[in-house]
C-alpha cells in the first residue's frame, strides 16, 4: 500500500511539474486577469487527484457502479421498445394501415376466386409480411420498390433452381435460403419477406407446375397491387388525420 501511495504522489508531482499550463502560470504575476487561470489550475489539480483516487480504487478491486451499469445496458436495450422522440401514433396512423391490409387481402382473395379453376392462388403467406412492411413502415429500406421487386423475383427464382437441383427436402430449403440471403446482400435489396418464397415453393406441391413463372407470379404480380394500396394508405394518412 505504501508503494502505491508513493507511486501516486510521484505521478501527481511529475504531472504538476511538467504541465505547461502550470509552468506558465508560475511565471505570471498575480493580477485580476489571472483569476480564470487560477480556476483552471484548481480544476486540473482536482482532476489529478480524482484520477489518482480511481487508480487506487482499481488497485483495491473496487468496481465503479456506473461503469458496470453502462456495460450491461446494451444487453437489455434490445428487449425494450425503441426509443423515439416522436409522439405516440394517432388513431389514424393505426386505422389506415390496418384498413389497407384488409383491403389488399380482400382484393387478392377475390382474385383467388377467379383463378381457382386454374389451380392458382394469389394469397400466399409471404404477402402478409409484405403488407406489414409497406403499410406499417413505408419509409424503411425493406419497403423500397427496388428492394421489394428485386428480392421477390430473385429469391423466387432461386427457390425454383434449388428444387430443380436438390429436389424436395432439407438440403433444397437450406441451400435456397442461404443463396437468397447472399443474393439480397449482393444486390443491396434487403426485403426479408422474400426469403420465405423459396421455402414456400419447395414445400408447396401445388406451385411446382409454375416452374420459373413462380418468379413473377404470384409474388411479384401481387406486389404491384400492394404498391398501389400503399400509395392510397399513405395519402389517407397524410390528408385524413384523426
């Protein structure tokens, strides 16, 4: 302990002797204008003592509470709602996206009735995720038109290719999903709902007869309708608030 105190005293003495501000202050004569400099020197001395005190506490194994709480903060932040400076959503911000999703699914359901004799359905599960992206977060990167259509077409084609090479099973699903993620990263078309299209095709026996037409239908074709509905929803949100 005595050695630690001697080391701390020496470091303070060395800092005090070699600090250029303190050395310059010694050469100045006391004057009214030296008040600010004296205050600065006092703050520096206080800072030196604080650092010495912290070093001594670390030597004794004392952990500062603030540092431990800051280290644990990132672990719990992901489990909390995102902090936002904006006010809580209004009723219109909730009603219009929900109504848009209802209308979009109703239109696709009506088209299913027309296409039923051909054994084709426009209502596929990934489109539910697309509706959530387009209507709830229209300004997010995943809602960009380029991202949506590039990922929808590319990932669907990858699913068809994986099924053609590996057949049905876990290997085709794994390879198609990995290739789809690599494709979205390479083309900078981040659109998470599109990653489910390859698995949908591989496991959906009723879709196998579409072959590479699956890249355009029903995913990409249905997204055209959803984009039109998104424009209506955004217009209603901006002009009819309540």
